[in-house]
C-alpha cells in the first residue's frame, strides 16, 4: 500500500515523465496479493468488500501480479472498477486504443471494458464492452452478444493480448486478438464475427469514457487481467515492448543447446515505439532454475545498453533443465531499488536438450486403411540429441509383442518390412504387400545409446472390407459371414418379432411396437483391429413410423461413483427426424471414454411419410464422425476422442433397440417401420462412395458438389434449359420509373 502514489505517477508519466502515446493504466505489480479494495485505493470492488475481486501472483510467473475476479454464481453481479488517469480518458469525439491481456477459466460469464460512469455497477453502463463466456470471446455489438470465438481456458494458458480501438465519435469499436507474446497486432488478428469487423457501442454515447469496468453475473469461473494500457488513436503496437522483449531462446522454448547464449531487445520509447528508449542505461539480468525471483535482490549480470539488442552467455547449462530469466530495464543509471527507475521485464523460461528421446505430441503413428497388396507406411516424429534407434513392434498383448526390427532398428524380415530412421527426428516403418495377416496395431520404441527411450502410441493397419450385410430377404442372415439374427419382442416374449415386406431393394424387415432383432455377440461392429469399433461405416435404409434405435449395443456399466456410466458401445438411432450416432470405448481414470456423440439438425428424415431414407454414419477414432441422409452429409465433427481399447460384447448387437442404461440385459425398444439393406464396413467411406450407394439404388444423383447454385432456379442441382425457361418467363421484367426508362 505504500506504493499507491507511485502507480498513479507511473500511469500518467510512463516512468519517464511527460505526456505519452502509451499510458500505463495498471500492471498490478505494485500491489500486495489480496482483496482488491484492501490492497489498493485505485480499484473498487463491486459490491464493496467483495473478496472475489483480488490481486494474485500469476501462476505462470510468480513475480508478476494480476487482477482476478471470480463470479458470484447464478444471477449475482460481481466485479471491480477503476477510474482512468486523466491522460487515459477518451473524450467525446476522440479515438484511443485500449490494450490489455486476459485469460479465463472454463466457467465464466465476465465482461470488461469502458464506461462513462464514475461508479459503474451494472451492465447497462458499458459502452465499449468485451466478454469471456464459457470458453468463448466476444464483442458487444449494440444489443448483440453472438457469435463468439473459441478460446483456450485455464489458469495456466498463455495470456491473450487484446487491442480495442474505441471511437468515441462514431460510437464503434474494432478489436484485435492474439496469443503471440509481446508481438504487435496485424490485420490478420482482427476479430470478425458473423462478417462484421466493426462493432457498435452497447448504447449511444456523448460523454467521456472515464472508467474501466470488470463485471460478471452468472457462473463461478475466474477471469484474470494484466497490463492495461491506453494509446492515442488507432495503435496496434504492443506497449509491452517498452520492457525488454523478443527473447532468444523464446519463452517456453524446448531443446535449447547447452552452448546457446541469451539475447533480447532493448525496451522501446513509450513516445515512439519504433525506437529504443533513450533513458534506458542498463539491463539487470536475473537467471536461475527457480521461477521465484522475489528472493533474488542481486542481478546475475549488469549490462550497459549498447544499441537495440543485448546478450549474455549463461555458460554451464545442463541437460534436462528448466531455466528462468528476467531482464529489467534501468532508467537514468538507477538506483535499481527505486521503482520509478525500473521497467520490470517478464519472466521467461526455456528447457535444455533432453537426455531421453521424446516423441512429439503430434508425432505418433496414425491409423491406416489399405487394400490387399498395398504398401502401408507408419511415421513417428521425435526429438533426440544423441543418435537413436527406432525399434518397431507389432502389438499382441503388451507382453508378448512381436519385434519387427533388432535393437539397432534393422528389419528382421526385409522382404516384408522397410525401416527408415534419420537418428534424430523421424522414422518410418513400411509394411510391404499387405495381406489380411498384417492387420494389427504397430508401434515404435525410440532408444538412444544409453537405452533411454520413449514409446509411441499404437496405430492400426486395417484391411478395408465389408464386415456384414443384412439384405433382409425374408430372414436376418448376414450374407458375409453366414450368421443370422433372431427376431424378438419385448416385453412380451410370446409375441412375434419383426415381419417382412417389400422394401427399397427386394424385401425388407418391418418393426412394430416392441419388435427387435438380436444379432449375437459375434456381430459387427465389435472389438478387435479392423472389426469396426475404432473405424466404420454403417449404412441402412429406413422407412420409419416411430423414431428409435436402428442398430446398437452397450456393454455392462462401470459404476465408480454410482453414475451408471457405460463402457464399450455404440448406437445409430433416429432422435425424432434427426439421425444420431454415439461411440464409446473403454475406461480411462475410472470413467468411460466417449469417442463422440453427433446428431443432425433440422428434419432430414421423415416420419410416417411412407418414404425410404438412406441413413449412413462414418467414424474414425481421433479423427471424425459424420452423418449422411440420402447420400448427403447432414452433420460432422472432428477431433473426436481416441479410446484406449474396446472390449468384447457382453450381449448381442441389436436391431430396432438399444440396451437400457439401468440394466443392459433389458432392450430399449421403440423403433417402428421398415429397415432394409444394412451394411457395415470397417473403414470410413468418403462422400463419393456414400453418394454412389444412394445412386445405385435410386438412380438419383445426390447434390454434393459445389456449383453455380444461384442460377439453379428450380433447385434441381444443375443448370439447364429448365432454369432458362424460368428466367425467360420474366425476361424484360422491369421495375424502373417512368416506364419509358425500361426501353432506354
């Protein structure tokens, strides 16, 4: 609290005196941690004495102080505000740029921005308003808060930099956002929402904007703010560059060599961010393995300023270490103990080269699909600072896995396997002339001379094939495997199962209330490489009268907390007129692992209209899930989950039903209507193959390609004479006045 007057002076003078183009409103570093209106008089909590608005240490840099505010729960308003220093106020008719940094937790409903109110306490006082809501960032546009941009959430993610250009003449804002450290903003960072890149104030305004307001209403998440600046005009420079910046090694860099030196750029002049600040005379460099620099009062090195860049040789770096460093810029030669003479730098960190080889996060082998006779390659990308061998294996059970190479990475059977390895970054296994016997999972062990190693994830090699085909020609026989299902009824087992009628292609199964079919525990999709659980296409013709499950199965629940959570399972269903697919794998950390759930919007499938619809789904673990109706994609999602494994079925796969969550032995019946030509593949077909399946039965080509649709006047997915006739019917139609103008 003894430094409150220093902050206000700094806010006006930017450490060096005189008016400036970059006004530091607050960086919170001069406060002790604690409730905001207790540790400083510059901020006022809303409501007064609210403990949820606080100053705290930055989790990523304990020497840095930040402002946090935690929501008060449903329908409870909480926050804090600060009156801007005079030079940061935006008078009516002027334009200035507000700069700040923020990060947010997942469950937030926070706004922050500028107001003409001296004591802001509710949303209606905002004029220029930003917000972070539930993992999304947005800009208030008059009365609109949609759409929004997704953002990373958590207390350990890098700060987002925000520039809000506030025009207090036109009552509009332009916003720029990036997560690239202290880099300036460019047009590539401009926030565009629903085609709009300029946003209206929340309400019309003719007053000066005099306060910064930070406020939440719903949820209990936290938003953290740091480094509030105000700059004249439209200014996309980064005021953080007034401190030492552009470090090398870059902040967070890994694999730094032991002989590398530290370099950085000298802080820039706040009145001209295109040149070095002439008042900076020394760099005070602090360097250690501990991120807590509070105890470190003596710098590691004092370096005189000699131009726009500086360097220091730390000497004696060791492998497998994380190092932290900071450069403070000293004004007028010091003394360094006077905050008016110090521009404190950010905390930077880097990791040196590792003794252990490391497979990159995105460097693991990927699932591959092949025809018999193809050559299939699996690639692993890694980092090793000593020569490493690549030992490839075919997975069996984790204990008896089959080695494909010797300890030096040389193939044991060169006629079947080819291995390439550069020893430091990349290796490839190629399986030659694949057959069904090669369908398996493969992985790699990267090991250096000291036998320090890293193991890749497993990746499946899947030979593409049709797993099952049920044409329902007056039976439930699978033409591929010769297996057959049993028609049943629930709850009255004495009633008959589904009957058969004429379908879209020959005969078809017809389900009435309570009807279902049990295909048995060996039915597809099922556990095992290439058996349809980790990747598949399921396609079936339906003529529904009542929506419900089409084909599904779920194993018995796991119940770690009494939540009745399922494990291995899938269900293709109709939720009303909307197709839906869910796929699950086996437990991780005690709960089931869901690949994903996807449901189409609209009403792509009709009920009780006596029409047949081709419903198709595809999925691939770690990649995508998609839904199609009549050969046209109606829903998709990417980056789906990757279950560790899938277990054998406890009970049979069902048609026309799923398995009740409370008791998987009880069928969840409900579907009624026709079902024809069910096909299950062990790979995801592409959109052309799916369109072809629809065309083969109907002779009608689905509309899946881009074309000049604005000229398709009869909406038949082609431009032809029929469209010209419609155009010609209105030829020379004219809306000009007077009539003579139509003939000019």
